[in-house]
């Protein structure tokens, strides 16, 4: 990267010296070389603008993801909305491109707007992005076409996500609005000449932002333009030259399709303006032109070679990064699950218990813990051998896990033939129902165990229940459940005791 920068600085220095020399150093190349430089410059601009746009979308998507997680975990009541409003007011200055953040209920009502008070009767159920999330269960971000904001009447682009309720059903939409004016401010700092233009559009041809700004172009579809009908069909980046269908000006176009988002960045320079310098330089002596052409050719070749090397290196880095991510995900999964039963392991159980205990203390809710031990499991192992014992343990874990249906509940292998279940928000009555369901599941489809008094595999279950205000520590809750388990064993096994 540093070498590339040096090469670019060197090339620009040569161009600057050429322009400063007025008559001696203005001509850098023939018409073909000038066009190549223009195309290279245009492609570099599209890369920078595409990276900028992707960065804004990614930042917006991360903000949306955090808000959606809070809404789904904490709800969308007035108190939760107020906390989110305070959080957004602190975060919004960190991303000046944001025009605002709005939260909508399942019926389109405005629950919160970060940039102004909610207008009376405000409802956005007719917006395309709201309809998209309402009808599409996808949890991915959605980039909407430009619209006029109902809060401040400016042109904005929306990036939105849906959030669900506890049942997994549609509960509303969170939308980030990006002011088109912010994009135009950046685009306007790039000199593209009198006839030049910069555009950001969907891959289907729908225009999102165009500089210079023309209101009639907002949301207009350019899918029939040559870039979409001829060039983007078989490649994602390139250059072209043709006459614009908007104003009849012949332009040189550089276009780039985003690798990660459905966006196309286009930079267009007026061909006459772009070649004006070349036309002037062509009047200089042949000796100066040939000298500058050779120098520019050498620098251009070095620049292209360096960029190709960087492109190859970045490709290798992306492959290595993906492989590392895959390996880390595999290691994380192995670290948190028991290989024999497929259940959460002791480490995962301890983390979950600490987390749910903390939540119970904060919310004052109920928390139940089940300690489960397979009765006479050593006899089973001694009779059938350890491979059969492992198969039995796996089958019991499968049967018992079927009794754990709520997403917050967790069944884990505590150690050996001992299992444990965490039931957040469950009192002793509810825990007893789950425990009885476990006993029934083993009874309905018995696993033969000749050395058991019941002639089948059974379990003993100890239950400990508490509330957040009564919870002293996770260890105390574990000790109560363990004592209840021993009472269940002393009572003859294949039963439940509540501690």
C-alpha cells in the first residue's frame, strides 16, 4: 500500500510539473494514453466512492442490528423506547451521515424518531421498506429507494431491518435514514468538470444519488442505459464511452458493482472536457510529447503492476480471513458443546447460569434449575460396555432435550451421566411439569435396563427454584438442586423432588 501511494504521488507530481510548465510539460500522452489515464482515474474514484458507500451501509446495519437485538430482548414498551432514544442520541453524532433513526410498530405507527418529535398520527405502513419487512421474514438489511422524509421533507435513503416479538412474528421496523445531501456534499468535493456526473444506483438500474443533483432523477430507473444492457451483464467493473440519454452529452464512464451490496457506482467525465488538455498538449513539439509519453507509460505500467499485486494479495488475504473465521466458528462450537450428547457442555452451562442469574436479579423474575441423574448408569455400563453406555447417554439426552422447547431454556451435560437444565422465568410448578415430561418421555419409549428395579432406563430429578430477589448465588442454587436430586434417589429413584 505504501509503495502504491508513492507511485500515485510520483504520477501526480509529474502531472503537476507538466501543467506548471504550461507549454513544455502539459502533454503526457497521446489521445489513447490520455483516455487510459482518465479511465484509470475514474475507476479509482469508483473504488473510493464504493468503499465509502459500503462503509456507511455497514455502519448503519451495525447500528440497526444493535437496536433490533435490544428491541427483541427488552421489548418496545415506552420505557425501553426511551432508553433506546437516549442511546441513539449519544451514538448519532458518531456518524454524521445519519439524518435520523426511526422505530415503527407492527402497524406502521412511529414509536420513536431521533431527529424530531413524532407528528400526530404519523404512520409509515405505506412505505416500500415497511411493506418489504412486513411481508418478507428475512432479517437482512434492506436498502430502500430515495424518498422524501416525513419528518423534515429532505430526500433520504433508508436502510432498515425488521424486528420480531417473542413468538418470532413481525413486531415492527427500525430504519436509518441517510440524507442525500450528505452524499452530495462528498460527491461535490470531487472535481468532475462541468459535464461530469457521479451516480450511485441499484443493480436493477434504480437511481439512489446523482451529482449534480436533479430531483427528477430521484428513484428513476436507468436499466435500459448501455451500462446496464451491455456492460454490467458479464462484468462488475469497467469503463465505457457513449452519449448520455439524459442530456445528449458524450461522456467517459467508469463503473463498479459492489461485491457485497446491490449497488453500482458510476463516475462520468465529459469527453470534450477530459480531452481538452490533450488537444492543447498535442500542439507541442513531437520531441516533448514522445519524452512525456515514455515517462508516463513507465509510471503507468509500474502503477498497474503494483495494483495487480495488491489485488492478488488482497484476494489471498480474504481467503485466509474466511478460513480463519470458519476455523474460529468451528472451535467455538466445539468449545461450547459436548461431543457425545450434542448438548451444551459444562462451560456453556456455567456461563448460561451466571447470565440467567444476573438477569433474574435485575428483573426480579423466577429461575428454576433441574439436576438430572441417570439411575443405575454404572450397572448399565458394566452390563453392556462403555460404547453401549455412550449410545444410551446420547439417546437419553435426545429424549430429554425434546422436552425443552423455549429458546431461553438450556439442557447441558453437567458431568458423567449427570445432566442439568436451566429454565429462566419458570417457577416450581412449571419446572415440575418439565421434569414430569422428561420422566414420561423415557417411560413411553423405554430403554431396556435389566439391572434396574424398573427394568428400563430412568432418571432422578432434583429441582431448585428461586426469584431474583431471593437468589443468593449460583452455587447456592446448584447446592439446593443437588440436595433435591439426592432426596429423589433416596426416595427410590425415577422421581422428582423439589428443594
